[in-house]
C-alpha cells in the first residue's frame, strides 16, 4: 500500500522558522519517503505504508517535543504510480 501524508505544524512564524518546523522538515527529509515537498504553508510526502506511518509517528513525537501546539495531518491511500 502507498500513502500520502499532508501536514502542518503550529504555531506559525513567517519571520523565522520555529524549532518544531525545522524538526518536521528534518523528520520528513530523512525518512525513507519519496515525492517530498516541504513548504511554509504545508508539506506532503509519499511512500510505502510502513515508511509513511513510521515518519508520522516520529513527526508527531518530535514536533510536539520541539514546541508545536498543533499538528494537523491527513493521510490518504494513493494508487501505485499515480495520485
């Protein structure tokens, strides 16, 4: 199974990336995922189910520990080879 995760962390700070946002980027970029897109207003990544679910677990634990007060996420099943 292939999954796509979309997420944001809060609180926002447009002047300087908060620590929780830096941690979120690190978690996603170092996970065994593909099609990673990290931006200031939303982030997406795709991969196999185990990789995405492991990344989501790490994302939640690490961003909350780094000061996030809210993590909004959505996980979708995607068809192999397409969106």
